[in-house]
């Protein structure tokens, strides 16, 4: 069973930057869907950035131009560079992976990390 572990969360002021990392216990980032999701208190979980099964990065409109998703297959890791952070970005961030080859924005992923908290103050 694959295990994902996130790191890199923290507290920053608006306009600041953070880089989230997610390391997998096995090569579950080598194919299929993978991405970052977030959930703020009282709100549903939402997709932030994913790699489509063909390797293309895709972003929600709220983070386009500010966030960058990347991966390192050799290190079984997934990353999210977050710049120009805004208070509305405050949430628990989760990395996720699934072997399926379609519908990467749908949340029913097989593997989920425990989450890392990002707090942005104004």
C-alpha cells in the first residue's frame, strides 16, 4: 500500500511563498493522476493543481500564475511552489495519487497524504 507524506506547510504573510513537498513510499507518481488538493474549515475539498495522465499540469483558476506543480520521478516526489499567497489560500493541503488515466480533477484518489497546513495572514 502506497504511503504519501507532505511537508513544507507553515504560516506566512500575504504575498509570501511556500513550497510543499510530498514523498511517496513507492513509485506511485510515475503514471496516472497526481495532484494537490486543499480543504479550508467549513468548505469542501477542492483541487488546486494536478498532473493529467498525459503529464500535462493543470490548475484551478484561483491559483493560475501563482502556483506551480512539479514532480521528480527519481525521488518519488511531488511539489507545489506557491507564490503571491493570499489569505484565501489558507487550508490544509493534501497530495494525492491514483493509477487511473482520466478524470484527474475528480477527488476519488487511491492514495492520500495526511495533509500539511498552510496559513496566510493579511
